[in-house]
C-alpha cells in the first residue's frame, strides 16, 4: 500500500509513504475498518511513525462502487483477484440482501 502527498498550494513534487505489510482489522468500538502499519519512514525526516487509516462503512461502500465500476470496464484485470474474494463477497451479499440478520 502506498500513500502519496503533494502541496495543495505550492507543488514541489510528490512524497510517498509505503506500507510493506499492512494489517487489516475491524474496530468494533469505532465501527471502522482499520489499516495499520508500524515503523513507516517519515516523508521528510529519518523518523519512523505508526499509521492507522480508518475507513467507515460508507467510505468502504464508495470504494466498492469505484472498484465495481473499474471491474466492469476491465474484467480480465480483476477476475483473478476477485475469484479469491468470492467467499467474502458472498458473505457481504448475504448481509446486504437480509439473508443474515442480527
């Protein structure tokens, strides 16, 4: 995973932080997906930082809609990876369809 940034006013080029081994989890208390990576090198210094990216369910749905649109435009690119995700996709579909209830 890669995070890039550049200046919003004066753009002196992009800087990137790489997450070589991100950990994905669900935070029940905050109701968000979390992506965590420790010891990420700072953009400008030699310091390391621990990152936590929190993604709400609404934000995840937006990501999912963008991914679905891209997959429909280029199915060959997405088919192999999505085949591995079918069990998770089916579980989400069952919840969304009301088959699995609280």
